[in-house]
C-alpha cells in the first residue's frame, strides 16, 4: 500500500551539529540600519499624519538606492508596492514629488525596480487580493515571484485584509501566516496600519505584533503647519537591533525646499521625548554641577533645560529630589578635584 504524503512529510529538521556547522550567507540590509531581508515592519499612524508619504519615500529609496532621514538603501532593489485605496493618478503625483526627497537616488533604476499593484488601477469587475484568504495571499506571492521583489509594502491593513473584527486575536491568524510565508521566502515586508482611537498604539489585537522585528509608530505633531501633509514623531516601539542615532525617536516633516526648484526634503530633529531623556541621563551621569553647564553641553538654552526638567519630573522620569542630589554630588566632586590641586 502506498503511503499517503502529507505536508508534515516535507518538514525539514536539523541536528544541533548540522546547525552549528552550517554556513549562512549574510542577510542583505535593505534599509540601514533597521530592515534586513526576510524581516517585517509594522508602521502605524493616525489618519492624515503622512504615513503613506513616508512609505512611498521608502519605496523609492529602496528601488533607486539613496538616503532618507539618516536611513540608507545602499543599492537599487526590486520593490512591490501594494496600495489598497489611493487613486492611481494621486499616487503618480506623489512619486514625482517624493523622488526629490531621496538623496542620491538613481531615478532610472527606481522607474523599473518599483512595481505598483493598485486597487484603483483595476477594472470595476476585477477582484483585488484579500490578504485574509489563501487565494489573495497566493495572488500577492505570485506577483512577488514574478517581479523578484526583495521588499513588499502593504498599504494598508484595513484596505487589503477583510477581517470581521480586528480586535479578535484569531482574526490575525491569516495575516500572520502570510507574513511568515514572506519570511520563509526571504522577502522583507512593511505593513502599514492605522492607530487606535487614542493614537497611542496600532489598531486591533496585540497578536498582530508577534512576528515583527520592528514596530514604528508615527504620532501627530500638534500645532505644526505642514506643506505636504506630513509631520509626525517617529516612535520606535519595538526594535530588535542595537539602538543608535538613526533609531531614536525623532520629529520628521516633509518641507518644501528653497529657491526656484522648490524641491521637497524630509527634515529630521530629535524628538522632545528623546531630548528630555538625554537631559535626564546627563544629570544622572553626575558630570554637571549646574543647569547652565548641562545646557551648554547639550546645546540647550537655560529656558529649554528648565522646561525639560519640569516635564521629566512631571512624567516621573526623575524626582526633583534626585535631580538636586545629582547636581549636589557633581558639585562636591568638582570641589574635591579642585582641592587636590
């Protein structure tokens, strides 16, 4: 009797000895320092802060090579952008605008490397892939194989995955299965999602977060006038790599350039929360005996130091007594050093 073959028969196993002896090729870095081949990113934000502007810029940067906001794509690569809601003509206008925002981009390479699968570019009777069912997932996987894409950008969850209730953990299973298939294929993914009502986290079940190496939140910057509808604080809510300047919370804006050409540019500065943490860490280091000395070291005015100090104390990052004690210890150590001479 012929034994019936099952999926389990194809499962690969390895001994520890084989694993330790195996040589692995280095994983390609698509966006340095935070996205490598086969990894996935969840990027969430409230409506209207500019998340699509950012992911479209990243799509161009990876497809054409170049730098954005301190992040670098070292060479042009194939990218598949799956867009679930934007009018195709508006998408064209944004790509024209954002090409100028990528430093060092090879636009000719980007023109051929970036492939766009848009719902609004289909006929009225064409069924667009639904990431919550097997047929839809296979449709996207087929396009990935066809294009040779190393990165797929899914913009956005709500328009690409038809689930009954995003808050139900079980509803996330098909999406997680698809993300794991991408990992097995060595394809990187950026999944764009909306924030919840509070704007403090992504919408839906926390189970969605389990498979991502990186989770980035874009939070609204109140009171900021923006030229192109993109201004936000970048908050790294999950990052498995080694933190550095490029993965610290920052404020980003898309601004019109100066001069006749008016080329757009992403401007970046440290987020207020990051600066506040820098102030607290500087005080706790015991190197500064006065707020004036601390401000000079961090290039902050006395007013800014006082404001950040009060905000840190109010937020529970440091107590007023601890602040004063750190300053006192630093002053005493400075006096002891002077006495030695």
